[in-house]
C-alpha cells in the first residue's frame, strides 16, 4: 500500500498535479492587461524553471518579447490576443486587450516655452473638442491669447508662469520661462557622476533590496570668461553609443524593480522613471528622472550647490543587446533657452554595477569542502532556488532569521513592520509571501541621503546597528572563500571585491588605482582610504560620511609627492594642518567635508575637473577620458587654463589651489614671485626647486622663455628652476 501511494504521489508530482509539485510553479503578474495601440506593458515572470519562451496568439494585435524575468507586450492594433509564457514545467497565459487611442485628444506643442521680455512664442493646439480657452497663471510675467489653433504667449517680465489650455473635454499646461537676455558666446561644459560607481541589486528585487537603480548626473557650464552660467540655458541628457558600440536606452525591461518598488519604498514611479530621494524627508520628494534614452531629458539647476543635476537616474548594467556594460555613456547638451542653439555638449559615463553580491559564500551548493561556504550555510539547509538571482538572497534571509530568532529587538521590529506586510515568522516568510524586504527599513544607511533636507531618509530602527556597521563588523572575521584568510586581515582590494564591484567591474579605476610601488604592485588599495573591515564598521564611524579628505594625502608634509594612505594606524583619517589641497569644511552638512560636494576654483566642483571618486582622471576606462581630451587636448585632470579661459588671466596665486598662471605669460611674472620666497612654490617644484611629478607638463609644450630662448618640453617633463637657470638665483 505504501509503495502504491509513493508511486501515485510520484506521478502526481511528475505531471505537475500535486500541491507539492506546484510549490514553485510558474507565476505571472498581472495575468491580464489592457493597453493602447503602440503602448508597451511588462509582465513579471517568477518561480520559473529552466529556459523561458513566450508567444503571442496574434502578432498582428500584440507582440511579446522576454528578457531577465520580464515579458514585454506591445499593442499593434485594436483586438484581443493571448500571450503564452512557458518554462520546462508548465505554461501560463496573459489575456491581452488592445484598444485604439481616443480619436480626439487635445494636443499641444511645445509643452515648454522660453522667451525674452517683449518677445512672443506660439503654442500649436490640435485635436481640440469644442471651444478652446487659454489662461496664464501670472499675467505680470506672461500673457496669452488664442486664435486659429495658436496660443500666443508674450513675455512681460523675467520669471515663470504656467499657461493652461482647455477644450470641452480636458486641459493641458505649458511651462513658460521669461528671460532677460539670451546666453551667447563660447562655453565649456563639464559633466560627471557623483560617486564613481553606483550599485544596484541587479535583476531581482522580489526577495530583498539593498540599493535601487539610482544614479546621479551633475554638470556645470562655463563661458570663456571663466564665469559659471546658471540661467537662460537648458541642459539635457540622453543615451549615446559608446566606443564599443554599446548603448543603453531603457531599464524597465531589464529588471523587475518597477514591479516591486511600491512594496519596497511606498513610491510608484512610472517605468523608466527613478525614485528621487531629494525632498523625501519632508514628504515632498522631487520628481523622478528618466532612464537615458534617445529623447533628451531635462536637468534642473540646484542653487545650493551651483550645478545642474539629474538625481536618481534609474539605469542598469545591461545594454540594449542584453550585454553587460558597467559604464553606459550619456551625452549632456547645453542650449540657449530662447533660441535653442547648442552652446556646448559633452559625454560622460553613468557607472552602475550589479556585482554587489554575496553569492561567493551564500549561493546554494552541494560542495562541502569550503569553510567560508560551510559557515554561511543555514542550519535548515540551502534553499536551492532555481533562480540564481533569488537563491543567495533567500539563503541570507533564512540565515538572518536563524541568527536573530531569539533576539527581542528583531522580533519587535517585525511586529512594527507588520502593517507593511512583514511576517512575524521572519524575513524569509515575508519575502516568500510577496513582500520584499528593504534592509534599510531596520538598518539605517546614509546611502539614502536627502541633500535638500540634508538628512538620511532611511533612519532605521532604534537598537539596530546601521547597515554599514552591521555588514562590515559581522564579516570582518569571515574567511575569504578563495584564500581562507579573514577579510579583516587582508590589505588589498580582493577583500572588498568579494562583495563590492571590483573583480569584473573594476570600480577603482582612477589615478589612484594605477599608482604602483617599486615592484609594480598597486600602492593604493581600498584600505588606504577606508581602513580595514573593522575600521569601516566601527560604531564611531558614519558610513558614507566619514571619509579621508584630499589633504589627508596631499599636504606639505611631502611637497611634490602623494602619500599612499589617508588614514593613521587606528584607521582614522589623517587631518593635517595644511589645507592647500583641501575639501570644503562642513560640506554638505556641519561636521563633514566630502569631496563629492566640495568646490574650488571659479566655483567649479572638485569632481568637475578631477573626476568622480574612485575614478579620478585619468581613468583606466577610456570613455571616461573623452571629456578631458575634448576640452584640453589630453586625458587627466582638467588643468589647462584655456579649457575655460579664452584669455588666460595673469595671476601669482589666483588659479586652482593657489596656483599661478602657466605658459609664456608666466615667464616674465615668476621672477618677482620667486624673489619674494613664496613657500607655495615647493608644493609642485619641490624643496630644492628641481621639479616633481606635480610640476610635470601633461602634453608637449613650447615656451618662449625670453632671454633663455625657446624651450621645447616633452610630455612628462618636470618644470624646475633649472629648466632655464644653471642654479637658483641668489
């Protein structure tokens, strides 16, 4: 009898009829859709087994494609169709209804207008129903009239207004900006990413989330008088093909983030629109920005920081062909707001990686000969999820539940989060019930920083350690699965690259990444700035905020040289008395001095000229050097005066970091400065005035040295007193 029951149950499982056999059956969400002709909707595919195939019953009505857990359905013409999604175990259907767009919908063009005081601009109105009326929100700024399908706006005084156009069925609005003048002249445009690398959870957000797809683009525009331009211009960003032929124009079809974002953070941006943390602390989040596409998207000017920005751009490391590209390229364009004339353009990268992973230790495995993996194995065993993107995450939640089962603080936190769908049975039960876990709901993280309100928006829970502290202290004594040495004992990049983007992404790729010692080995590693694991996780340290500053390595203790560590023996940032090469104090909030928020010469942000953190110019990623090459003729820090100045100012110490003018003009000026014994000369030229790497020319230069003749210096030549003189002048 038992044998028969066993065989019968086996057949049920094999045929997919048993409840046990369907525990992880294919699931689609939603299973019916109604879309307009030309519209694309996505269906999330979960609990699949093996390869996935998709098919439309009527491709003349709707087409379907599949990638990375997302089935994308496009309406072709009005009608009905059935989309079938099939894995190796079963198949499920999505009923599709395609409807035509309404025959008459009020349409206006353009939706944004800029004009001068005294000028006028027309807005074309089409497909109107019944009588059309127009109204300005502020007639002292702009007036509007309507005739013959044209709404005519007239500029009265500088300012902003909203024009509303109504017909009998609906209304549309037009943003109007009235300007005093037109921006003219030659310009230099510099753009950069704020962190040098943004991490995201990758394809799947259904189990837990650490970081969403979130990138930030900054830009500054200078005229050739060296003045920053902040008004009368429009800046946009768009996707472009990089030097390898890769382009990334969408994100919503490459991850299931948009399906789960509401459950995770309570916001519901449209597909390919990101979450914007700015303003969130006060309950007024700024509008989300779009994934770069072939259509230019606007940037906004931030008065507090003096830059144009697009905060929270949702971009993934998958290009439009499905290939990995951690450095998608974007073009930034500055236009005259009135005429639309292009003033300047540049390219930069929006670095993003899903190599932030724990699968080295936490992925399910049948092997039992690796101590690191054995230590990470839950007591209840590996989950062996068929989806590798979910497997290691579910293992972590199972292990977390086991480790914290008797912890009252943990159980109280679950109770507090019951209203948000969290289960008292634990985090794995929560995720398996359809509520993904947001790690920072309990563990505070300064990665979620609202710079408008200057505060962290994910403050965690009382009694629970911040995320940075928890992760780094917990894993300090964990063994590297490859070397079996504790991560805290390692003094090279491999310790950090177990979890952070590195081994493939090569996050650390700037000037510091390529610095080597006499043996040719890297002289600077992650620990050189951040310390070892225990230092990073120290309870006295604020994650993301307490970082060494530029002057920790660049200071008068070693003129003309760079120290190779910015921390002391206790893992604390070195704070020298000399602040010539310094970040700004109390930036962005009192008590902090972060490079990525600091500014210097002419109001330019430090990152505008020096590059993003982890990617200081020159970068090992070739496309990141294109901007420097375009504005000054060579890769590296933007240091040539003519990059921003048509006429180079003559100054002894008015340049960046108190630097003097360079080139022919300085030949006749430098004598007085040197006779006055200016101590700052030693910073670049060394204590013996014989030159150092900081006084080296980056490209070959020809200098008219007056009575000393014409000097031809090759790239890399270290300029010194002895370049012209036989010895120092008495």
